[in-house]
């Protein structure tokens, strides 16, 4: 049976998410800020949980109601069929976002919805469900906007961007879903060599390797819906078939390189690569000494904007951008996609990009510049 689903993503990654959903066979895709609504059989939503690289959550909408104040919020949440959605012995939690004129604190919204769910189940089903904010069996996701509240169930139960491989980090880490968006929006097809010469903790290189190998980023994950009594049997069967299918798709990727001048970054990248189980050549080097790829390929960079440079301020940062631009422009035949949050980057880099695309790393506005050298 076709029904509506919703996938969330980092702001700015919506075009990449939409392309991914189309490739999955989703229909009726309608993008909005931070996500996209789509329609399809339940199998499409389950496949989305396993395959989507840029998604944060895949949500099953269960209700939408007016939420002008606390009483509206409680009444609307209490009207939903929780007896059909949360079983005896299961735990749940609520994650809220957004706001209305009178409901501005997400913690209060979460508490009010929690109270409504508990009260309704106690009265209609005769049990009081447990609340587990860390690892709930059922995660309710509420979003407030324009005087209304929408409530959904999270099929995965935990952020899909938490791949599980990032066991070591350096300063200013890039989240996995955003790194995947950079890979997809770079235009790289995963068939030519790739080098990240400022690899940090290796997230860009790992996401590139997963993409090039056609490995679904969350194929090994157990989803929350596999524990829901009303869906577990059928979902487990479908997911088992999907995981076997996805394993058969895996291919050998082209050479992928990751380097950084910081030995701590190299150590973090190596640890994360082992956890991810992907093959990337890692070595210590300054990005300004970058060499050619053979054959010419893709350069993928999340350039520092202060945290990963020693003291020296704006002047030193502009000098680094200028020197990096000079080195990369010497790599004829290569393409580059560079993510930067530095306001001086484009002018200091010294080359006109083919395109610019705004991405948000949490509250931090960044721009993805694409170049052809």
C-alpha cells in the first residue's frame, strides 16, 4: 500500500536527497527545507533507511494537529492511536523541533507529548510505557510550524548519519550525512581516483569510498522498526532480502587517497577507516604539496577555517587559501569540490568556480565550490 513518508537531511543537501530518493524508486517527491516528503510502499521506506547517504531520519507520519498552546498540544497528541503503535513492555522517547508562537521550548513540547502518550495508554490499554531517552524502542519525532504539530515514528530509531565508524575525531569534524552530500554534489561518479588532502578524521574519504564501492551506508544496521511487534515479522523479512541484494551490488572502488599534515588527523583517519572497513591510502603530507592523480581525477576538500591552523589569524588563513589554489591549479585535467566556511576563501583561492552551493554544518553556513582545472 502506497503511503507518505518523510526523510530529513542537513540544510542544503535537499537536491542530493531528492536524487537519491528518485534512484530508490520513490514517487511524489516534494522537497522542503531540511528534507523531502515522498510516497511509496513500505519497502521503499525501509530501503531508504539502508541506502540513503544524505538522510538523517526516515519518518512514518502518524498525525498532524493544531498546536497553538500547551492544551492543544496535549489534546492533539492524546488523540493519536498509541495503542496501535506502542506495545506493552516497549519504551519510547520524544524528539521535538520547531516552534509556534506560544510553544518555544522543545523540552517542554517533548514533556507534554510524553505525558499525553502515557496518559492515553494507561487509560486505553491499561499499562504505562517506559521512557528511555537514550535507546527507546519507539522514537517519536515532533515538529512544530505555523501553529501545527506533526508527529512521526522514526523507522531507524537513531540518526542515520551515525554510521558507527567515527571512533576518533579531530577539531571541526564533518558529520557523515553532510560529507556524503559533498560527495554527491561534487559530481564525482566514483569511477576515477579521488584525493582528500586535508582529511581531518577521514569522513569525506570514507563516505567517498562507500559511495564508489556502492556500499549502502546503513546496510548492517538493525532498525528500530524490526523490534516493533506490529511490523517486526514483515520488516525483518523485507530487510533481510534488501541486505542480501545490497551486498551483491558491492564493487571494487578506484584508488582513494587521504592525507593531512597533522599526525593526529592521520591516526584518527586510520582508526576510522578500520572501523568502516574501506580501503583508502592514508599518508602525512601538506595539502600545498599535492601531486597529480593518475589518471586525473577528483579532489575533495573541507578546508580549515581557523580551528585546524596554528595561531596567526585571518592573514595566515588567506595565505593558506592562496597557496592551496596555486597548487591545485597546476593539476591540469583534475576536478575539485571544496567546502569552505571561510569568508575569504573564494577571493584568496584565486580561481573562478564552475558552481557554488550552500550547505549548513549545523548552524555553520558553508559553500561548496566546484572547479575544473
